[in-house]
């Protein structure tokens, strides 16, 4: 039985805590990169240290540093020829960092291109991009589930789901969308209720929201909980982003992130973590909220 099934069983009994941001943490460590996945090859020690810091803060669920390590994103950075090396390194780094008992997800984000007819990327091309990523990462036998996150377009999310199912039909799949609008919709106009119903019909095991607008995330998660009977996952940013002197910053304190986590747990979320701008200090407060919410 896949360990992802054990994860699902555990979610019926308790709230699990996921780690926080990787990109903003790499920046805080002074690491430069063309694509965050590149750091798996150039600074594997830093990536591993970030995973361990989150674990020490209370995280139990982790995601590989491959959010942007799909062929679409890697081509833009001139790194397509290193895709398999980047993806393989990510799995090894995270397992060495957090150990064999922690839950680890193969993380996949958007390709960066719009699907036809709004863009030039065909659905089949999107499936092929994600299939390459999952074939490499799931071959390791060290992945417990797939996390498809920060999607605005259900069509692109469906392409990633199809690719994961083609590689391993039994793999547990979680999908979280980014609800960028305060009213609880993605930039493509997808509501939480619509997303949850369509993802459930696609056979997804966990649904939820990450990144985006904080108010929109809360609205969407609550809609999801009313629309389907599936475990919910949410990873909020450390506040809504603000532009200061040309730099994007996230100002929410760890305590404020903990308070946000408490609201999400009250709304039915069973996997709660952090997204952009969160640090181990934020995850520590989120873990405290998870323990209090049991």
C-alpha cells in the first residue's frame, strides 16, 4: 500500500503540518538562481537545511524543491537539459534531510504558459511536461504523494493529474489552487466550489488552496469544504504581498500566520502549512495552532 494512503488515514484523526516557503527562504540565505530547482544542484546543503529547519519547527509533511522544475519553466531558464538531474536531486535532498518516516510530496507547479485557446500550449504538451517530471521523481520510490499546487487554470491542473495517474495509477494526489481574488476565485474565474467538484470528479484525494489572496483563500477553502467530502489542504502566504522599493515583501508575523492557520483548521483544513514569505518561525506558530485545534 502506498504510504500516501496512510497519510489519508491519519488525516481522519488529526491535523498535519506542512512546511513553508522555499523560494523566499533561499533568497534569505543569499542564494541566487535562474530557477529555484537549480539550487538542488548548486546549493543542495542549503535546500536540505531549510527542510530540516521546518521539521524542527513542527512540520510533518514536506514537498520537494521542484515547484518550478518542470520542462516549461526550466526551458525559460536555460536548464531543460538538467531537468532529470534537478528533479532527482530534489528527492534525495529532502529524504536525507527529513528521514524515511516523514511524508514527502513530489511538488509540481504551473508551466508558466497558458493553455490553448488563451495561449499556445496544447493540453497534450502540458501532459507531456508533467509526465517527464513525475516519471523521474516517482521512480525513486521515496515519494508518498503528488502535490500539484498554485494553479489558476483547472485545465492545466487536469493535465498534471493525468500525467501523475499515467505514471502511477495508485498515487495519492493533492491539488491546491491559487485564489488570487478576494472574492475567492482564481484569475481564471474558478471558484472554490467549482474547483473542488471538478477535482473530486477527476479522482483527486486532497483539495485545497495556497498562495493567492488571504481573504480569497479562506472563502475558497470554506466553499470546498461545503462542496465535497475530501480532506482539505491550505498553505497561506505570510500576509498579502507588498511592493517596497521594488521588492516584494510579506509582513505577517509568525503569530498572525498562526491565527490564520487556526481559522483554516476551524474551516475544516486537515493539512496546514505556509506559502510565500513563511519561515520556520511561522511554521512553529502554525504547528501550535494545529495542536490547539485537535
